[in-house]
């Protein structure tokens, strides 16, 4: 994967340590510092509504990052992402409800469920590819949802499972601001995990498997092992996101995890831009905030009362239209737009890249 | 006896829907996940034509069926045509997005409440008694008959019809077909039109039987395993697959747990994917990358 922006004007590395450094130029250091300051300052300026939005975006980005790892880098299509989130949320819900398990038990338990399900979801990928793999994950999604629904009805939680807010060392996590920092930390941690996985040998192996399996195998890459590995890592991350989701909402119900949620996650990585972690983040933010954007746009219309009852349908329609527009006109997604913008300013006053040498 | 009738009716529903998936997949290798929504659109179109041709139920039904062909062809011309040559996931997701769009539009136009096209058309739905004390509603019987008719017609069309032959050729090798002078875009549009037609027939007949709500596409999603179990590119496979899925579903609901209804098709599907991913009658193909 080439980097469209040059990071430094030349090659200044003199040691292996510098080669491994994530932040290499002063500009990067400054912009990162600004970003972190803004992220820390946000909860003290923003109201509760904006905080909630930010939390939702963080939760969605964990899921989107893990799906990007799976689909965008390793090339394994999954339409069962909502099932994995549901698995994490339900593990948390069941443990918290049945044995009153604390936070530090449910979180690893959710990750464990994710690992297990990742193995199950990953097994078909050893035999199936493309469309057929997508269908098998879709089938598994329905089975996970069925098991969750079965638990709900058999135990008499047909409306959903209530979960008490988690307490860490006697400190109850109820405040929106505290949640913001927890989720910010979780999202940042998943981003770091993804970055480091991708620049190590596992990331290179996944890209090779994506590009052409036969060649990857000829290069000595254990294709089956790496496919299972990416499924396991991706689904355990997703399950942890599900666990956090359950605690954040304080409530788990199987209705929240329908096929539409899976589609939303796939839409995130498509709209964001395939094969880019930045794309996963942008897509997560876009898809999460989109309904609110539509709602506020509708509020500007004069005869709002006419649409008030159908706001859900308007959202649906607009989401479908935006998804189609991205798929047809901007297959590279938001990252594609961002790169084009960068290139425009980098090359200015020229329009085109030189034919060779510029791309690394 | 009643159990047997239930199986036949459900199998007919699944088979009628499954042949829509098969038609499009066979000709253009695209999995149409908007099939359920297109089917539901057909059922709602009856509501529109019913008010337009009040008093002529047959004209209204015919108009709705014709409209659905046009809708299907338009979907290809305006949307799917642009997705030819894109990766599998993009094409699937375009159909998914189309489905979401149709669903939203339907709620905006017709509201989310349950509607009864049979009432709008002034058609009754009497229960017929068959030999062996089995009951079947009139429109379910019509659905079974329609299913047999549609499959017969499609077999004949694909085997003997000029355009049917072109469709098979385009499905086998698009490049060669195009070089022999077959207009691929027309063939693809025709496949989309026919597929939407069969879907709409299923949707309309189901709506006449028991009304239509926004949850209808789920039935089409459950019919998809039928298409895959039989083989995504085999018409006969759709029929057999539908029979297998319907039998498993009806029996399991009856003897084990009604809640299983939504998962049985997918359990069968998973079993099939493990044993024979290309289905009972499908041709083994080089499965492609993302």
C-alpha cells in the first residue's frame, strides 16, 4: 500500500529505531499533539448530546477497524459483523445478569467468545471465497442472533437484558465524560493494535493472501493459519466493542443487532475507503452521524410535521442513496476524496503526478 | 396431509423467489440481495394499480406485473450496468443499498402498516378443502399453480427461446457471447426484468393471501438458501432446493420449536456450503476474490 503523501522530504533514517518510529516528522508530531489536545478538551466544551455522539463514533470505529482488518486488508468478506457484536454484548449481558460478574471478568469473557466465534466464522473461509464466504457469514449471523433470541425468551427477558453500569475499583462508570475517555482510550488502543499488526509480518501476510492466495502460499505463507488469525483477531476486537456497547447502553436486546447493523458496518468501510485505517475511522464517523445529519436537515424544512412520523424511512432512503452514490461514483470512499485533495495541494500549481518516481 | 400441503405451499413460495436469484446469477454472476425488496415493491404496486383500475382486478394485477418488469429492467439500466466489472463485494453491496432505498421509499409512500391488496381489489380468499381433510387458501393454490407455470415457461424459454439461448450464452462466457453479436446489456436487462417479474408474482400472490408489511423481504432472504442449496446457476436446483428447505423448515417448526423458523434455511445452507459449496445441481466454478 503506497502512501500518497511524502512523510519527510528525504530519507533521514540512521537507525532501526527511527525506522520503527510511528511519528517521524515534526509536522506529524505537532498535528498529533493538536489532535490529542482537542480530543481531551472536547468533553469539557461539548454538551451531553455531542458527547453521546462522540461515544457512538468511538464504539463504531472499533467495529469498523476490525472489519477493515478482515475485509479491507485480508480480503475476507463478512456480512455477519452484527452477529459478533451481538455475541460480545450478550456474553456481557448474560454474565452480568446470571452471576453478577464484574467488568474485569465480562470484558475478557467477551474477547474469549469473540475468539471462539472467530474460529467458527473463519473455518468456512478455508474452503470458500468471495460471494460464498459472504453468504456463510450471513448464515452464521442469523444463527448467533437466533441463539441470543432463544436465551431472551427462555429466560423471560423478552424485552431485553438490563445491565448495571460497570464499576472499576469502586468508581462507578455512569458519567458521560468518564465514558468518553474510556471509549476514546479503547478506540485509540484498537487503532494502535491495527497499525502495529499491519506493519508487522502478519499484516504483510494478509495483504499477500488478499492479492493472490496461490502466490502467497508459494511464498511460504501459511494461508489457512493467517486467514483464521485475521478472523480471530477481528472478531475478538468486535466482541470487545459489543461488550463496551452493552455497558454503555446499559441494555441489551437482540433487536439492536439485525442485518441492517451488519450492512452499516460494511457501509462504513466502503464509504470510508477500502484498505485504509483512516478510511475505517472516517466511515465510522460518517455512518454514525449520518442519521443525525438527516434529522437536522429535515428540521430545516418548512412542513416538518409531515415527515415527523416517517423520519426512520427518510433515514433509510437517504442512507441507501448515499451508499449507492459512493459505490458508483467514489469507490475509493472518503479516503479517496481526502487523497485527491492532498494531491491537489501537493502538486499545485501542476495537475498531474509525474509518471514515475513520485509514487513510493 | 395438512403438513404436506404446508410444505408444498412454502416450497412454492421459496422456489418462485429462488428462480429470481438464479436468473440474475446465472446470466450476470451478480447476487441480487435486493430481490426481497423488489418482490415487496411488486406487492405494493398492486395497491397503486388497484386504485387506478378500480373494479378491474385482473387489469390491475396485470398492470402491476408489467410494471415490475419495467422496474427490474430499469434497475439494471440505471444502476447495475455501472457496476459491471467491479469487485463482487461492491456489486452485492449496491444491491443491498438498493434494497434499503426501496424499503425507505415504500414506507414513505405507503406507510409501514399492514395492507391488504385483496381487499383493495375486492377479491375473496376462500379456504378450499382437499382430499384427506387438508385445507389450502385460494391464493396459495394459485401460487402453487403459478410456480409450476413459471418454471415450465422458464425452462422452455431458456432451452428453446432465441433470447433464452442468448441468456445462457451470456452466462457461460460474456466475452464470446458479445463477439458473436449478442447485445449483453439487453440480455442483462432482460434477466433483471424477468427476475423481478417472478419475484413480483411471488410477492403479489403472498400479499393477496395474507397482506403485505415491510417485513416481507425476510421471506426472500430465507429463499436465498433454497437457490444456493440447489445451485446458484441451476433452475432445476432452485426447485429441489426450495423443496428441501421447506420440508426441513415445516417439520422442524412442527416437531421442535417454532422459533427455529428463521434459522432453519441458514442451517441447511451452512451444511451445504461445507459439503458442496456450489450446490446440488450447480456447476463447480472458480470462486473469485474480493
